[in-house]
C-alpha cells in the first residue's frame, strides 16, 4: 500500500519509470530550483517505505523465515552442483587434451595418405598413359589390321586422361596433341572402313568399323548420321528423278506441248531415272540391312548388350519409313508431266514400288532379324489416284474399238474381233506381275466382253422367221450365224488367255449356246416329227424286207444334209461349236433309241430291218460332225443293235445299255396281254417317247406301275400264268 500511495505522488513516480535516468532527474530538479522540496519529499517517501517494509515483514515473518532457510539449502545445493560442474569441466579438459593430439595426428596422416594415393594414381595413370602411347604408336604402324586394338587403346587413354586433371604434367602433355591427331585419323579410317564395308556388303569390315566406334563411344552418333544421310537422299533423289534435268530439253514445256518423238524420249528418260532411283534404293536398303544385321550380331564387351541396344536405333524400319514418306510427298506434289506419264504407265510404276517392298520383306528372312517387322504401310494407297485414272483409260481403250466394230446393225468382221481381243491381251500383259492389278484389269475386260455380248444380243433375231427352214437360210438366219461366228472367234481367242477370264468365257459360251440352240431347235423339231413315223412302219414281220432300210431314214438324211450344207457350213469355227453339235447329235441318238425301244410288235424280220436302220442312222447322224467321233450315245446305239438279237436271258445281263431302254424293249417282246406302259397310260408312242426323254428318272417307277397293273389284271381274270417275259422284267427291275 505504501508503494502504491508513493507511486501516485509526482515526486516518486519518476523512480518507478522503466526509463528512469538518475542524472537526467537530478539535472531537472536543479533546473527547477526545487531541490529542498524534493529532498523533503524523498525523505518522507523513504520513511514511508521503511514503515511499509517493517509492516510487511512483521506480517509475513514466518514465511520469510521459511524462505530464508530454503535459500540456505538452495545455496548449499548450488555449491555442490557447481563443484561437480567444475570437476566435469576439468575431466573434459583432460579428455580433450588426450583426444586432440591423436585426432590431429590422424587428420594429418589421412591427408597425407589421400595425397599419397592421389599421387600414386596420377603416377600409375601417367605410367599407363606412357605405356599406352608407346603401344599406340606400334599399333598405328600396323595400319587398318590393328584398328580394333587401336580403338581399345584410345578408349583406355580417354578414360585415363579423365576430365583433364592431368593437364600440366609435361611428360604426357607433349604426347597429348599427337594422341588427339592420331584419334582423329583413326576415326577417319573407321568411317572409310564403314563406308567400304556397307558399299561391298562386307559384314566383317562393317563389324570392325562398328566395334571401333563403340570402343571410342561414338557408335550412336555415327549410326544415326549414316541413317540420316541415306534417308535424306531418298526423297531428294526421287524428286530429281520425277522432275530431273531432262525436262530442260523441252524448254520447260510439258510433254503435251512437245512433239511425239520428244514425248517418247521424255518418258523414256523419266522411267530410266525412276529405275535408277529404284536400283539405288535397293542398294541402300541392302547396306542398311548389313548395318542392322551387324548391330544385332555384335555385342559390347563390358555390358554384353548388342550394339543395336547400345545405339538405340532401328535402321531397317527407319529407312523403310523414309522411303514411304518420300513416295507419299513426292507423288502428291508431282508435276503434270510426270503425272501424265505415271497415269499412262501405272502398271510399271506399281511393279517398281511393289518390287521394292517385296525386296524389303525378303531380306528379313535371315538369322537375327526374325523379330524385325516392316512399318505397317499400305504402299498401294500412294498410287491409288494413278490406278483410278489408268483403269478408266484402260476401259476406254477396250470399249472404243468395240463401239467402232458395232456401228448400228452391222456384224463386225473376224479381223475386228481379233483386234479387240489383242487389246484385251495387251491390257492383261500390262498388268502381269501384280495379282490385284490383274484382277482389276480382268474386271475391265469382263465389262468389255459383256458390252460385246449386249451388242451381239441386239443383232440376233429370235422371231418366227427362225422356224422357216424349208429352203435356204433367211436373212435372219444369216445374220444370226454371223453373230455366232463372231462369238466363236471371241471365245476361241479368250481360251488362249489366263483362267482369270473364266467368267467372261462362260458368258460368251452361254450366248453361243443360246444362239446355236435357236438355230438347231427347228431342225430338232423336224427330225422328231420324222422319228414319230417310225411307229408307222411294220416291224412285226418275221422276214427281212429286201427293200433295205426304212423310209424315215431317207427323210432324216435329207434333213441332216440340208442342215449341214446350208447352215452349219456357214459356221466358220466348228471346233468351238463341237460340244454343242455333239450335244445335238447325242440328243437325236437318244431320242431315236427311245423310239426303237418302244417299237411293237417286233418280229425277226423287224429286228433285221431295225439293225439296218441303225447302221444307216449312224452314218447319217455322223455327218453332223466334220470329225466323226464315237460318243457314248453312239456306243449305246451300237450296243442296242446287238441287243436286238440276244435271248431274253442274255438281255438281262447287258450292262452297256441303260436299264429303262432294256425294260421297254422287253415289253416289245411280250405277248399282247402284257401291255406297254404307254398303252396302260392311254398315250401314243410319240407321247410316251417325249415323256421318256423329259423324265429319265421316273421311267422305272412307271414301268413298275405297269407291272403292278398287269399283276392285278391277271389275278382278276383268273389267267393260269403270267407272260414268259414277265419274270425277266421283274428280274431286271430288281437288279
């Protein structure tokens, strides 16, 4: 309380200030001339403070005594701690003295040892450098044969020289410049060796050069530089080939503005340049192939990695990609003159490019390159614009002569058709060597063939006038036969072409068949009517008629002679039509045989007459073909002639005559009770024969139905037995 009261007075407040300054306070009192008053105030304040202290002490006497006792104990504890600290400091001083001297000595010795080691290392390196320098001189005297060992020496020297920390040592500085020059000379020799090895495709030389570069640490840069040089030359050479200096001979004008001779020379120069470029690409790829294969087969001595892994490049893929890029860019920006040449001779350009890619792929089938794949590039897309233009022009070249050869209703000549086929051959020949282009060219040729067929179809007449064959050929017959001749010429020429045109040949043959059938059908109908008269002849006689063959034979001969002399002789290429004429002949023989099998009644004289008729029919129908050949139907006809005179038992064992014919013939030998199938059906013989000819697979069923009818009839009538022929028919049906 005394302190608080004192604090409130103006005299004592200065003594409680934190920035109290005695001299400053005294000077202020002296200056104010209140010294006596201030002293009195101070004395009064001191007295108050003393009173306050006494009062405070009296009030807290016991606490002060306790604190005073605690202070003594604290002082004793502090004294003990101080004593022990002093002892610890003295001990630390002693230990420090004991450790400092060995540490200082160890530090000094370690420094000395490091300097000794560094000095020894320098001495060893200097000694080794001197030795290697001496050995290097000997190796350099060995020339190119010692270049691998020389590169290893340079590699070790480079390691020993380090980062230049040996500079200033006179004993090796004097050789340093010589070593650098020798290294430069060795690099030049290695580059020359690499160039020589790649040029001659010598893997040994290439391997030696690559090992040298690997030893001196420049393998990746050298390989990359080599690749870059060859890749950059690809596009530059192609650009020169497509618009080279030979254009200057035309004063910068396009081939379209030059003469024909100049245009031909220009194109020849263009293709010569492109062939040369292709040869250079093939040669460079072979060099890259040698480089890639050598990098795969050789390994680094220290890391055991292949040199290809060490330099981290893919030479073959890089080069092929460069060739593809060059083709895409240069052909996209090609000048109009070269573009016109490539459009006209696209197959040559395609063969050139495809041959390159084929060569690229063929070189990968060797040991060490199994995992190498060419970039996924569709090189044909580069040439697609040229292909489209070429195919369009090719189709025009095919269609133009066709349009000229078919002016309106006029039938083209054989020479014109041969000329058209020669153009087809030319287009196919131009596309040889490439299956895809050959397929596209074949499609064009098929389109041209269909155009010919359409025009021929417009010339053919199918009206009622075609059935008028009583006299000489009508104008419709003549024109149709001329069309057939044209189609036969086309077909015969197409047969000389590759099998890819089978579709076109088939369509031509189908039209030939349609037209020849249209020509022959009226004669077929006429001869069928004559065959129907066979049943008007009595073949049931037991004696042979001395008059010879039947009257229908002369009618058949007259019809066949009229057909061959007035119609078939106007067909110029019968070798093509031979299958159709053979088919016509066989159909007539088959029809004739069906009629003979149903002849009834049939006596011994009738058999002799039929045998005579068969011999004459063979002669007459054989006249349909210029070169008579024995077809299967002729063999059946001859076999049936022998069947006429066989017994019923032997007849059932015949195998060279169809079974339906034998079954029908057995009915001819049966009695009247065993009716023929056509009588059971209520038909005439002509109707039955027509049905037999058009339903060959239903004949046996009909005969079985006839036999079933006969069996029922016998049972109902109560007849004592069956016809003697009946068992043989059953036997033949069951065989």
